[in-house]
C-alpha cells in the first residue's frame, strides 16, 4: 500500500542550527513528492516539490530537499533555522498517472526552535 | 496571488445536524479536493472532483458526505448527519490542468458536540 513515513514526531533545534527532517515513501509508481508546512491554526503552505530532473530541489524560506530513489527518501533540509520556522511539516506523495492525484501525507514532524 | 478560500473558518454544530463547508478554488483550476485532519493526526484524503463529478473517494467518504459545485466558483462539502468523530479541520484544495501542485485553503475547523 502507498504510504509516507516521517519517523520523527517532534524535533527541537537551536536557532541558527541546521535541520533535517526525514521522509520515506512507499509508492509503486514514479512519485511526485511534496513538503508542506503548517503553522498553528493555519492551512498548508507548499514549501517545495519534486517531479523529475535534478534530485536536489530548492523551495521557499531557504528550504531544500533531496530525492533519493534508492532509499525511497525525500528529506527536507535547512542550513540555518530561524525561530519563525517553528511549525509542523508534512511530507506528501502522489502520482498523476492513473488518478486525480490524491495526496498521501505522512503524520508530520513538529519543529520547535530554541532561542 | 490567487488563493483558495474557505468559509466558515470555524463551525460548531450539534450531533445529527447537517453542515455545509464552502470553498472557492482558484479560478482557472479544474481539479478539486477535500481533505480532513483530526486533531493531532495526519491529513487524510476524502474526495476528488473533476468535470462536475467525483473522480475518487476514500473509505472515509461514506453516504453521509456529498460534494457539489453549484456554480462556477464554489465547491461545497456537505455532511448530512454529523457525528462526534467528524470533528476535524477540513481543507479544500485545487489544482490547475496539466499542473502538479495542489493549493490548499486555510481550512474550516468543525466541532461536533
């Protein structure tokens, strides 16, 4: 079955430190991969996406993610975290080949930032 | 920048009542979706809608749920007889033709008492 695993439920990092949020997926077809961010009480904002081509993709707010097919991973990174990055981060996968592209989400990783 | 809007932002209802959640997708988009997020849990797909009909639905989307695009701009989710377990945040999303990104609205938080 198709699934997305975010193994870290909650991560705390110090402001200015680097960040990596893990995402592993299980998907039979070529995946389209996304990272969304959700601030408290807010909707889902797209950070970045991967469809094809360069496996290192750049997103908004200084985030990047790397697609590794051999590891079925799409980890999110940021070299220097800001206090405003505190939020919940969701990895999602879909495929538009045979469906309307319903997103399958991971359970999310909550990021806290220490001053 | 175009965005998906949803109304109301919050809704409180009694168990057994009907609720209608409204969404205005981005104007030139063709694919529409509803998702829900129960507090503390992951976002789950409910239904997708294209060309004025449901294209896919999850097992959550049972007979008490329905969707409609009554005019050229609105996309609604109706829950006929709400249950306590329907309490959740409901997100609408839309996608353009030949595009891959789904854009989400801010959500409607539904509380069933």
